[in-house]
C-alpha cells in the first residue's frame, strides 16, 4: 500500500475503494490519480464507515475546502463573462 495506513481506521476498506475508483474514468483517465478521484475515495470511504485516527489531517481538510468551492464549466464561465461585459456596456451607455 502506497500511503501510511496508520491514519485510517479501516485501511483495507479504503484501499479497495481506491483501487475501484482508480480503475474508473470518473474524475480522470483510468489509472490516473487526480484531486477529483481523491475526493471520490474520501467520500465513499466515509460512507463505508471509515474514518481517520486523530481526526482529519491537513490533506483531508484541504480536499474538503476545495470541494466546497464554487466550480464552473468553461461554458458557464464564458456566459458569466459575456453577461458582465454586457452589463458594463449598458452602464457606460447610461453615463
């Protein structure tokens, strides 16, 4: 096992979940690790009753914070950018 298993309450369960997630393509290519896959492993591990000895570590807290951010697709970003530009033009036109 690649990581220090002493921080997990159920290291075997976590390793099985990680292996399954790594084989899938959700969150990246099969066999390729990503932040999204780490998020999926953490979520499924928690649902399976797993936990962390001594509470969540710095990496787990960082991953949780990252997951709570307001993420957008490129299309959503572009749409918002166009709306902001149109609003600015309308405001400038009034002046």
